[in-house]
């Protein structure tokens, strides 16, 4: 009887990622800095895409809001492809997507440095405050109410505060996770920091003896920051499981581009220019 080994598949991916890292190092030595980064980033985006349900797409690019504000560039943007218009795509495959559709953002690093976490936090701060990413309330949070929506009751857990919490992560191949600069603002710290060949860091709290791994938008409080040290296959499997669980619990409503058009004055209509004809 033929059998499929998930562990073998994961270890094959790890081997491919490490090969991409060694190839990137050689490209870097030749002076092609951009090409060196692309080697690793493309491999990891492809690896993540392989394991996600078909309704999600993984790209690098930018996020825009209805005021025309543009985010920093993210190495990974994961969005709901079924309800998302693609506003613009460059020849380099960087894509601009509406902020409402984005469910996860990430950075890719060959070697994690202590301040990479702080740099990433500044991108998250801009996304959540300057661009004012809106969290959509789950109308059945805490239990069904008179104003609860039937679609929420059918699709979302009563324990989930929002329909579209944002998951943020840094994925590195090497580096010392113990030296990560955690800063002061825990609400904008990366939800997960993955160092494939060293360890896994995530915010958590404890409830009745259980450790709850948290996404900031859904958390009532974050008490602790945990670091675990595992082999590479366990680290990658944990990360993929965490990401898929997050995406599967999110619900994105169909997006209208009307606000983007009117705010950008592409479709501004003046009453004095309207002609009315009767049938």
C-alpha cells in the first residue's frame, strides 16, 4: 500500500529553502543584491502558496486604502482572492491590493537581525494607525444577539471578536531568536517570528492552565512572549498550521471599489452636470 509522508514533504521543503539560501549567498557575493534577496523570497512565497487553500493568494507588494494611502512594501501579502479586485500589478509582479482584503502580512529574512522586529513593527504601526485598517465586528461574538447576522452565526466562532484579524509574521532561515528586540509596544509586535533553523517566538496568555497562542487583534490581553526551540520540520509545520488556522477562521465580505473611486475623485459627480430625461 502506498503512503504519503507529510514529514517527508516538509523536510523536502526545508532542504529546498536551505539550497535557495546558499544560492542566494553566492549571488550576493557577485554583487547582485536584488537577485540574492529574490532567490530566497520567491522560494518561501512558493512554499507557503503550496499549502494554502486555493481561495488565498500569496504575493509581494503594497496595500492601499480608500484615501489613496500606500503601505510600505511587504515581502508577503496574503489575501482573499475570491472577493478582491487587483488594482495594479507591476512588471516585477508587485501588486497593489485594497486594505480590506488583506488577512496576513510577512517579512522574509535570510538571517534574522535583532532590530528586524522593530523595523517590521513600524510597518505594522503605519498599516494599523495611519491607514486605519478597519476591524469588522463579529456579530455573534460572546453569543448570538438580536442584531447578529446569520452569516456570522454560520461561519464564525462566538469566541472570535473580529471577522478579519490581521496575522503578521517574520520568516527567517537563520539567526539568533534570543536576541530579538521586543520593544515596548506589544500590540504591534509581529504575531509570530519564525527562525527555521533555530526557534519560534509568539505572544500568548494562559487560561485555566492552557497556553493560548494569540493574534493581537483577537486578544483581550497578552501576558507573555514564548520562545520554543524545535527542529526545523517541527518549526515549519507549526508555522503552516498556525497560518492556515488563522485564514480559515477569517471572513471577508465582498469588496466594493466605490469608496476608492469617489475618494480618489475619479468618479466625482456634480449635480449641475447631471441631465435628467423622463421615459
